[in-house]
């Protein structure tokens, strides 16, 4: 999170996705669908559900997709979407399920343009923030393009 927040998303992604241990990429290469119990390859993985060893999925959702629920800790129906767009990533999609329905975010690069789509369920409210500029979102499908 520190690397993403401070402008070095490329290094963070390289560390996460490399195929040698101890990386998430190595666990995926070995067939993992969650974080392994041990980062040392010993041929036996008795338990492969140690989410407390890492925060990878949270990083993908809150930094790459930019979904932040209740950002000011004052309204459980409020969200912001403020993605970080690294050069090495071309498409991201993520979602969060509120009691009222699913919030989904998709962004995709197309040359210098980035296409965004944010689907907002009825009963929740939020904004899209890019380069410090907030855009209030409405219920339903919100589509817009930003020149990078």
C-alpha cells in the first residue's frame, strides 16, 4: 500500500507478481487460490487459506480499482472510487456488495484514454476522484473517459 500510495505502483506489482517465493505470483504459479501457510516451497501445504499473511486482494480493490467504502467512517452507504493507474496494467474490474446491491468498477486503457464504468446500486452514494477532482456519481451506470 505504501508503494502504491507514494507513486511506485510498478515496483509493488513487480514484487507481488514475480514467480519466485515469497510472492503471490509464486503461489498462483503453484496452483494456489489463496495465500499459502508457508512461503518456503516444501512440497506440502497443509493449509492454503492464510489471508492474514497478506493484504493483496485489498490492495487490488482499494488501489487498482479504487473502491473505498465508508472513507470517512461516518456513513456505511457512502463510497469513493479513486483508482491508481499503473503503466503495466491495462484493465481492472472489481466489485463490492452492499446490502442494497453491487457496486462495480471497471476501467480499461485505450491508447491515451482510460474508459471508466461505475455501476452504483440504489440507496448508496459516492464520487469518483481522479487527480484530486471529484465527480459525483448517480444511481445506475456511470460512464466516462479520461485522457491520461
